[in-house]
C-alpha cells in the first residue's frame, strides 16, 4: 500500500456532517469518502497523472452492459 500523509483539514461543520452521511451511505470511512471525492474531482479536471498500478480501478459496479 502506498504511504499516506497526514493533513489537518478545517471544514464547516455542516459540510462535514453531509460528507459523513454520504460516507455512511456508501459504506466508506469519512477519510475514505473525502479521498474519493478529491480523486474524482482531480480526474474530472484531468489533473491526475497517467494511471499507475497503485491506483484502484474505477467503480464499474453500476455498469450492466456486456460486450459478449
């Protein structure tokens, strides 16, 4: 697993509460949800480097189409 760095984040209490509810709905920790949201924002803005082996694959669980 890649090394992670600690970072202190000051955040509005209501925003934090909404993130916690979202994390609970998706069965993630609050930290995991914040990382997920940030990673998605970076990907959408095309600010992530080329994919590496350490990056988790995109969530395809809702994809019901088949190439077969």
